[in-house]
């Protein structure tokens, strides 16, 4: 076995440098493919690492305690005994309510937190002035969100009215553990001592309250505690949250965004790999004569092969370094772009793993995907100097199979690293392999159909362009494959982007309510409606809400189901306090998917209820199944009459359980009213009047919620579009390289046509038609395949509905066809501008 000395290695490096120095411009597509692909991977992986690390590091600070026991009602004796045995260090009750500011008459929906104890134990309750955090409980004052104070020009020393109690404002809350940025923007926090809650008289029937008990226990075994106590608390309608489980939940909350960013990185890198293969194919095809000359001068096939392998590896390393640098820069932007979306500040740090992977990927993907075209240098004959051979030796079949297997393994390992799921990794590799096979099959079928049904009556230029598609050494399969695959990946990314951004189209027109009045008591309803009439506001919805729990499902008591370890019924169904309503018709966000809707029932009849699709799945209920509800001590027998599909994304009142009329009218209830307010002035006036007359009524101004959500989704949309653009740009570069791949064959054919007397216009038409056919077939096949892949991604990965957009058909299809056409025509530009003999000398 031959071993190389330092002299031999030095000679190889010199030859690689001398040859590559004159070919830098020809490798720009190669470099661009690597840089963009690596930049996408490094930036996304660095950002993901930072988010995970920040959540882990700040999990205690985000919660403010080691663990929390919470309940939607006052704890019963069993839950209270557990709380007492663990020794709660602080506790609170929190609920949304309207607050009034007597100095300027303003009113605002806030989140009231009645606190007892020295909370938080981790992190800091940051206030202005600083001492307000330590003094508000002792002095009986309120701390108010700093942004809210700024909006309403409120200062320490002013007052805030909550229900029947007016509190002095002692300071502004700058930050507080246990409250997210999004929720505090919609309903800013107001912190008061717990002992004043009862005096406010804000907690009424139906109030959405939450009792929380905070524990400081750094030595506690949280995993064991969660495993032991959580099932007991769940059975009593309470819950245990540890700081570790909270951090995992926060991480899952940004799952779809992370999945999309990983998908964008995966596609960008895959497109980059295809770009490498295409670019190296072009490059090596130009160099085959040089390789033949080297072999004539005594160079071995291994030396010729290594010269170009060294070039590609070095270019891959440089591309990896540049791509990693760009990725680090992009990573610095992502926290800024997502400011306000994440419930914590992401401290940007540089971890070594993504950087090392970026550099390794640069070399690995360059060498691996360039290996197949590089093998042409191994089998080129020295006689190539003396003759022109269109057909190149393909080499050993075993080597080609080995190379293909190595590429599949690389894609599998990379997707496993990106998605951290072996099933997803195999699914992606299988999907890509199937796509490859389908595109190859389409091109083969296309050639067969043209041969069988060749339009002999067509003109010379049209016939010649079709003949080129199945002539010897044609590149129809290669071009349809490259164009189709590039279009497939770009369209899949676009459709996936649409899946995540569907919810950004919020409907806030005048036909829909934008003010919701909650917790309206029965004796207040008429008076509240009367307060709205002078302002010219019409009541859109006037709903009665009845709270209840499931007593038994299909004849089996809820307590028995909880104890049954084999039961498939979800625990939350058994513990949930359902807010139900009754009406005689469906609303816009609902549609019946099973059973039939019942408008009204008479006394003594069976009560057919309508349940949401999600509840039916979680409770394992079907049409005709019996359910008994406990309505504040009274048992009511019902059967499932229908199952509804509910669009929960709409900002309107949707319900899991809906009763027909004639059943719940006399049950204990509260009311919800909705109306439409045209502008902020009328909204503010309505809120001021209601908070002064009915302090327990909570007003949700959806106009403010729309603004917050649109701002957050706008930031997410920007990031998603930016990363999608990054991958699409890579795809365009790949398409350019793939079409340029056919340049040399086209030049020779066009020269021969000119030599035989063909006019420039005819050559132009033949070339244009050929690339038009290839562009249309390749891009159309890619888009149609992307519809299938996007549906699978929506269902299996993102668990979101998929509504196809027309943009890929209306924009991508013509754009890619035009791009292919322009590049294809540019291939023969030199033929049309120079004498045939000059061209033959250059390419011969």
C-alpha cells in the first residue's frame, strides 16, 4: 500500500492551491450553498441551546418557589391537610378584575394578586421605590404594574379602587416572578395584601380565581414529591407544580416555533447539500481535460483524485467557518426579534457544540456530497486529451451504492440531531427517499410518453426541443430531479410557514364582539344592559353560564375511573369544573361532525347534550353515551346527542358542553354579555361606568388583546419568514447551479446546429422550449409533492390544520419556470455571440 511522504503531500497541496486559485469564481455557488446552510443550522441550534439553558437556569426565578400547590377553589380538608403538613411559606389568591383610578377616572382590566407571606423566595420583586416591595403588606397598600402606571399617568401616592376598597398606591412593579410577559400585558398585575380580598367583595359566583400555596424547600426530592402527591391532589381538584416541571412546560410552549426553525435549518442544509453536488459536478466536468493532462504527465488516479478532494475539503472548511460566523451573528438577533414573546430575557452565550458541528458539517457535507462527481476524476482516461467523449465511465457500482448509503446515513444522523426523535428522523429520510423515487419516476414516465406520443406534426423548433428531452446523454432526469426537489423543499417550507401563521389573521371586524362582560350576576344583568343602551351599544351575546363537574361517565363514577389504572379517560376531564351554557343554535365557530343538534327539550325527557370533539376524545365518549353531571349538589342525567368541531382559535365564547334550552334555566348561574365598541374612547367610557356601578363585573377589551397578540405573532412571523427566506435563497442558488449543469452539452449541440445552418432565432426557440418544458414539469411536480408532505407535517409534527395557499402555484411555479428559462438561455449566450469554430475550440 502506497504511503505519502511529506513531499508528496506538499506537492498535492501546491497543485490543489494552484488549480483552485484560478477557479475561485467557479466555486461561488458551492461556497454560497455551504455558508447559507451552515448559518441556518448554527444560528438556530445556538438559539435553541440558549433558550433551554436559560429556562433551566431561571426555572426557580420564573416560578419564585421550589414548588406550588394550586387550586381553582378553596382547598378542601384533605388538600389543606397536605398543605399544612408541608408548611406553606406564602399563599395568594389571584383573579381578573376591573380597577378604577379615582384621580383621573380611568378603568382597566387587571390581575389582582392577594398575597400573604414573603414571596418570592427566588428572584426579586422589583419595585420603584425599592422599599415598596417590603412594605406593601404591612402598610396595606397596592403595588401596580409599572407600564399600567405609565399609561394612565399614575404615580406612587395616588389610589386604586378594587371592588369596595380603595388602596393607596405605594409603588410600581417592574418585574415579578410567576407572571408572564404576555398575560401581564393583557391584564397587568396589581398586588395587595391577602387580608383585604374579602372586603373587596370581588369574588362572586363564577369568578375565575386561583389559590396558590408557595413552598421554599431546596432540599426536597421534587421528582418523588411530584410522583407521590400529584395524583392525590388531582383527585381533589388541586395540582402540584415544581420549578422543573414548569420549565419543561415553558419549553413545550414554544414547541411549534422550535420545530419550524429546526425544519428550516434541516431544509436549508439539505438544499445546501444538493447545491454542493450540483456545483462540484459542473466544476469537475470542466476539469476532466486537466485531469487527463495530469495523467499523461505521470500523475496517478489517486493523486488526481486527491488534488480535487483537497480543494473541496478546504472550500468546505472555509464555507463552514464563514457559515458559522454568520450563524453566530444571526443568533444575536433572534432574542431581540422575540422580545416580549418569551417570559424571560434570553442571555446570549456561545456554546461549543453548535459551532463545532457547523465546522464539521462544512467539511463533511462538502466531501460527502461532492464524492459522486469527484469519482469522475478517478476513471477519466489520459486519452480524453486527444478525444471528446460524451459518455464518462461511471465506475464501480459498489462505490456508487456505498456513497449513496453514506449520504442517507448522514441525512438520518443529522435529522436525528436536529429533531431529537428517532421516528421523525426515519420519517424524514424515508420521505426524502420516496420524493427522490417519485421525481425519478415522473421524469422516466415523461420521456416514455414523449417517445410514444411524439407530435410529428409540430414545427421544426418544437420537435427538436422535444427530441432533446430523450436524445442520448440527455439530462432530462437530472434537471427534473433537481428542479423538482428544489421546488418541493421551498414549497414545503412555505406551506409549513403558513401552518404556523394561520392564527395571525385575527378577525376583529364590526360583526364580532370586541368587549366581553364576565361575572354578571343574575340580579345585575338588566341593569348592566341598561347601562350600555345610552351609549348606543347593542348586546350581541347574552349567555347564561352554569358550572358543573362530571359525576359519572357511561355509568362509572368519576372516583372509580380515577382509581382504574387501565382507564383511557384523561384525568383533567374528571377534575375539571366545566362552564357550560344552553342555547338553541350553533355559532359560527362550530359544526356538527356526529349525531344531531337538539334545540330544546321538555321537562321529563332525556337531556341530549352537545360536546366538543376534544372532550369526546379525552373522555372517550360517543353519541348515545350517558353522562351524569353534578350541578352544585344536584345530579343531572344526560346523554351525548352530538359532537361538535370547535374552532378554539377564534377570540369568542366557545364551550366544551352545550345544553339545549328547557333544562338549565333555573340552575345557579351567572351571565356573560358581549358587545361591539367602535373606538377606544367609547370603550374607556363604558369600562369607567361599569366599574363604578358593578365592581365585580370584569370587562375584557378584546381590542387590547388583539393588539398584544398581533404584536407577538408579528414577531414570530418575522422570525419564521426570515428563516424561510434563508432556506428559499439557498434553494434558488441550488436551482441556478442545477440548470447551469447542462451548459456544456447545450453549447455543443447549439454549435452543431449553427454549423448545419440553423439561425440564432431557431436555436434560441429550441433552447427556450426545452427549458420551459423542464421548468414546468419539475416545479409542478415539486409543488404537488409538497402538498402531500405539508399535510403530513401539519398532522404529525405540528398538530395543526393545513389549508393550502395558492402562492406556490401563482408565484413559485411561474417564478421558478422563468428562472430556469433565463439560466438555460444564458447557457447558450456565447454560442449566439461567437463564431462556431471559436466555441468548438473552447469546449472541445
